[in-house]
């Protein structure tokens, strides 16, 4: 029974990936106006009816906005992800469409391709090996409890938090992931984040503010940190520093699922090791797109445009439109690439 459910779920995801293109674009007024969700019976808004979660687990997620499942991903899989990451860092393989990031404290001149200098790879959807994480039946079976059976992969990351240089730049400020996502309803989006080794306060585990998923999307900006802050590491402006927080100390293979409005971040890495985690955001294929113009999410769009300007010479002053791809296939705008990613932001001057 368990196997059949998992196989069905996997087929659903792979089905999306194999489809020809579909797009969706819906204008929506403001971020603030859409933070609440589609109607569900009052006692369960954030989880869906199925037999995977126990009542206790459902209540916990409803109340707190996150749920840790112990020992979910196997050591073998984690070793494979780790090996692949190392090969990517050494530039032995170069998957298309992936963003590679390093810590702001690392001087450009010191940059040589190695695991020590890469803090994050994002959008690894075109890498068969890392993308396996997003199709693991043990992950998808939980994802379905939040998204329903039509599952899209919307964002992928492998995070390699380095030992801190002393400037505390390895911190990730408290934020809400919804800031990065121009689609709704938020309750049908969920993150899976798997510890690739033991994570604790010493090496910068995730910290969460339980229950904050019940609030709205808050304005984000770059924190004024003395040592600087990494690009795209937005933080919530003016959150209550005294809010109760939970440090998610986890063992290798443990996985936390969390709501995109849950306020979370991670501490600086005081250890000498590299704290690794692999993560994917999933959403229901029924989510619709929202225009971020005039909302607190607009700054994120600006960052992407600046990056496109720097990397590809895109004109200044361009704006982005959202396009949804649910497939592996050729995109007319970037014919070299074969997308598996489902959310593509396209500059307006390329939009037909
Ligand atoms: O893994 C971490 O340290 C934080 C990851 C995170 O919250 C993010 O990238 O949005």
C-alpha cells in the first residue's frame, strides 16, 4: 500500500516534468492581501486529509508551521548528493541553469573551484543526481500532505555553510520564503530541508519562530550587519527579537517540512566543518501567480534583474514576468536550455 502510494506520487511529479509547456500568469493586487489562504475547515487549514500524518503531527504543523521527520533520507542518498556537490564544486560537471554562490567574506581573487568556497548551489533541477532528492518517494509522501497530489518543484538548493571567518557572514537572517515566491496560495507551498550531517547550534542549524506561519508576509530588506550580508539573504525588517524561537538540532537524514510564511533563519557556523543541507520547495500545481509590483516582494525582482544585467547585459529598467513551465523541454526564449524548473522569470522585453 505504502509503495503504491509513493509510486503514484512519484509518477505525478515525473508526469509534470515530462509534459509540454504550460504557462500561467495571474495579476494580483498586493502581497499583503493574499497572505491568507483558500478556504479549509477551520481546524485544519495548513494540512490536507490523507493517512500519512498522524493526528498529532497534523496538529503540530497546524499550530507551529513546521514538522521534523527523523531519519527520512538514507545515508546512501546523502553520500551520493555530497559526492555530486563535490564534483560540481570542482567544475567536473557543470549542470545548466544552476546558480553558484559563495560567502561575501571570500575575496574574489581567492576564488578557485573547490568545496570550501561554494556556500550554495541553487536551481539544480537540471542535474539528474541532485534532482533525485526532489523525487524521493519518502519526501514526496510528506509533501503531498501540504500540497495535495499535483506537485510542482519550484526551487532547489544545496547549502554548504562554511566555518565563519569571524565576521558572522554565514548567518542567514530571519526571513519568510514566501518573499521569493510570486505565487499563491501559500498554504499549498512547502519546503523540505534535509540535514546532510548532524546540525546544531554550533554549526548553524535552522532556527524557527513557531506559529509565525499564521501571520502575513512581512517587508524584507538587507540587514545592516557590520561584516556585510550575502546577496539575496534578505531578512525581515523589524521582527520582534524576543519572540520565542526553536533551534532545530537534527541528525543526518532528518528532514523538516515547513510553511513558506514560517519565520526562520540560521546561525553562524562556529565549527571548523562545512554544514551541509539539501532542500527543495514544492507547491501545488494549482497555485496561481501574483504580480509583485508595488508589494514588498518587488526588491527581490530588482535583485534578479541586476544579476541578469551583470551576467548577460540585460537592459537596465527591464521588468520580469512570470512564466510557468511544468516540463522538460525546450524553451523558446532560451533554446539551449532544457527546463525542469517550473518557475521562470522572464524579462519583459523577451515576453511575447
Ligand atoms: O540552510 C540554511 O542555513 C538556511 C536556508 C534558508 O533558510 C534559505 O536559504 O532560505
